[in-house]
């Protein structure tokens, strides 16, 4: 494969390659390639082995930063690595750049300190939404005294469970999109006792609307059965899980509901793939994440952002630390930005608890159409 690419590709202009950074994560090395020209469908070749871009294979919002996870044992200092990508989102020419692996790792502790906004919870307003479901509005400030508003759902999974909401409550994986309240209504019309909802997976906003990772609905695999991305799911017996098929492929036939995210930000109580080497991770955005406590309690967290006098968002480090503070041992980052919403059941309908903030129109409170959502539902 690499021979075919080398034979048919053009060399990237040296000025377009801005270098690579390395972060050691256990037995893997996170390699972050920075370019100054938009690149898509990126690969990193280590010898004859090709690694896919972990973050930008489906989302074109950050085509200047490309992330690869490589086993440390496969790398030797000074060896040549080849970055190959398309120079446009559709039908572009393949360009390549070869560079040496330096094995000079970023200081993980320093990065954690730099991208921890030290968000402190000053007070919380708590409501009992239903039996076994608590909603908290967290009034916070960061290390500079700037405001941050966060919203937390705590669901007892012995009384409640999750379902995956989709447009029209259906099973189409492409060319469908709906707002979270529309997905709530569609599920409720089919008898699903919905109590609350948050947005879920990243999706192809500029193309066919398909989800970026695994989607399982009512025991049926709707999309991306081969996805390596982490997911939140419920097994057929009702047990909630955070996992990935790359690590536990045997879970696929056991899944009853599942929606994917992008990074696994907590694993076993410790920060995991927070990796603030790429702008997606360390820029403060609106964020949504889900986590599990050791007892199986589900935590859904949303942090508002992009409105400086109201709420200033979170880095992935902030998100992980907030969930850790509330007892999560495992967690994944979901779609954020203008997609981030939390709805809870009220007396006459469902209440929007958050302030959605589109990147270009943050104060207009636009409700975005998305591919799927996570519905917290009453067990019956």
C-alpha cells in the first residue's frame, strides 16, 4: 500500500508541514502532525503499517491537526515516518511528507497543568427529575474567576436505562438528522418512557449526516460495526458499559444500545486520552461527556461555553476532572460545540437546560439537528 501511495503522490511543500509532537501514553505513543494546509483522509506509515487519523477521518472542522496512536514497540528513534493525506475533502490529490521520529515526548504533567482551567463548583441547584434521576445545575468559576455553567444528570441504572434516540426513532444510518427534542418526541410516540436526554456522537455535518462511530439501537447495529471509537452502551442484560470494540470485540453481539464518542477521557479513575496536543482538546468549547461510577451510576455532563460573560467552556482535561470529581471512573467525550444540549422532563414537556452556542452565532441559542442522542428512560 505504501509503495502505491509513494509512487502516485506528490511531495508536500515543506512550508505546509509544521512538525510533529509526541506524547507517551503507556505502551502507545500519540503522534500529532500539524500542517498549515487543509488535509483529509490522513494516514501515517510506520514502515509498511498504515495508521488512520484518529480524530479527523470524518470531521473536517480541524483539517490542520492529525492524530495517530502507534504502539511504542513499533517505533525506533530516527526512523522515517510518512504522512500521507488528500489535499481536499473530495477527490483530492494524494500528498506525502516524510519526517524522522525523534522520541522526544511532551511533558504530560506540564500539559495537564497548562490545560486544567481549575473549574471550581461554587454552588449547585439540585432537582429530582424522577425516581433514580437527579439533575444538577453547577455554578462554577475557573482559575481566572470567569464563570462556567455545567449541567449534570445522575441516573441510577437499577431504576433507569438508556436508549439511543434517532431521527423518527428509526434505523437509517445516513441522510437523516433531527433535533434532540424531535428525537425525544419520536421515541415517546413509540412508547419509550423518556426522562432526559443529551446529544451523542459526532456526525458528518457537511455530508450525509452519518455517525462517526458505532451506533446500536434496540439490539440492532445501525452503523459502523467496525468502529474503534469508544462508546457508552447497555448490554442485553442491562449492564451499562464504556468500552471500545478495538479492545473488546466480543461485546458487539451483547450490546443492546450504544453510541460512540471520540476520546476515552477517564479509564479506571485516571485521566486517559485527554491528549491536549491538538487544538480540539485544549481549546475551551461547549462539551458533552458521559461517565460511569464504579456502582454503574450513569453521569451525563454538559458544560456551556462560547459566551464569555455567561460561561467559558471546558478543555478535555476540565471535562475529565469534573466527572472524576463526581465519582466517575470511566468516561468518554461526546460531540460538543453547537451540538451540546441537556433536556429533562418537566410538568408539560421537556425543558432545555443549557444554552447551545454555535461557533459562528453563539448567542442565538440555535438547536442543531444531529444524528443521534442518548435518552435516559425509565425501566419498566
